[in-house]
C-alpha cells in the first residue's frame, strides 16, 4: 500500500507546495517530465531504448503530476527522491536537447527575439502560450505583456475572414 499513489496533496492541503520547497521542486520536475514524455512517445529511439522505464518504480510520475504514494513522501523527506528524480530529469532532457536529432528538431525558436537558441516547453527560461502552445523566452514573452504574436495573427485572420463573409452577404 505504501507504493500506491493515492494521495492528491493539492486536495489535502494545497498550501504545502508553498511551504515545503522540496515538494514544490518535485512537482515542477514531474510536470516537466510529463512534457518530455510527449517527445519520447513520438521518438523511435526513446521507445526502443525504453527511456521511460527509468521511472518504472514510480509509474505514476509519467502518468500525472499530482498523485503521490506514501513511499514518495517518505523518500522525499529522507532526501533521496528529489535527487533521483533530478537525475532522471537530466537524463530525459539530455536525450531531447542533445542526444536525439529527431527530438531536437521539435524545439522552438523564440519569434519575439529571433535568437537562434532552441527552446523546449520544459526549459526554465521558456514560457508557453496557453492559447496555442507556442514557446518563447520567458523574458521576451513578459515584455509583450504576455501577448502571443501567433495568437494575434490567428485572431486577425479570423476577424478578416469574418469581415469578408459579412461583406459578401
């Protein structure tokens, strides 16, 4: 029973993430791992190597980011869980960002500054648009008032299309 993920801490006490730094860091790592999982599921090399099996003992870490087992909390308190998940996170990020050309090709270029740096949605310096999932440097996105140029273009096209239809009638 101690390894079964039955605890949703957000429901029990959402303030714990604000007061327990390790829990907050673990949640962030888990969210980023879930983003990387999407890359692995579309990558033949990752599937062939079984990279996600690194978390086979904690399968729920690749299924969701909010369920915890008693063992997770005990290991977090003991100081072993965060180190282990950090190592796995580093291994996963290395596959996506440097080891695999297919995964690298799915990176993003910040269209706001047009830097040649390839960004990924799990990068700490990246911001992801909630509307279209475009990825930008956080500081660039913040400068625009969090206005996404891709969403703005889409909105303008929809407005133009609606105006054209109205004029045709």
